[in-house]
């Protein structure tokens, strides 16, 4: 059973690296839900996103968060990205980017994603402020 799990995960990694995201999804979906570890759920979400199934990808994040017991930077940003793909001006995506920025204040990626979302929403002043904060942290740090 453990061998089967590892074999499916390994095939999914190979498929992903070859750009065959649908095959990776197929392998990962063959693993029973109750046996999937966080990494397998995240890989499933990422591959579902790659084949343009953002709603299903976001649904795959829920068990990952439940198994982790909390949001990680990766799950927060991926969830926000997926929501933004469904609706480019999504308020929920904006809130998740802002939450990622607050939870992980040292994350350059969270700051950049929030700045980009601000610019998309027409808040160029807010986007510039976020980018300036990042530049100040780099120069000061």
C-alpha cells in the first residue's frame, strides 16, 4: 500500500516535470482521499490549476489546510491566485493576499502579490507603497 502511494506520487512528479499535468492529476486522484498527505493535496491543486480547473484546485486545498492545521504561505497564496483566476477583481483573493502579508510579513512574494492585486484594482498608490516598503526592507536589511 505504501509502495503504491509512493509510486503514484513519483509518477505525478515525473508527469508534472514533463508538463503532462492531466496525467499527474490522474495519478494523484487515484490515491484515496483519506491517505493523501499535504504534499499530495498541494500537488493535486497545482496540477488542477495547470489544466485550468481552478475551482477544483481550490477545493483540493481545503484538505491540505485541514491536515496542516493552519494556512501556510503556499496554501494562502495559491488559494488567492485561484480565486483571482476565477474573478480577476475578487475581493476574497484581495483579502487572502492581505492575510498572507500580515501572517508572513517578511515574505517578498506575499507583498508583491498584494501590490499586483492593488494595481489591478486601480489602487496604484497602494501598490507603489507596498513596493516602496519592499525596497526599503531590502536596502535596510
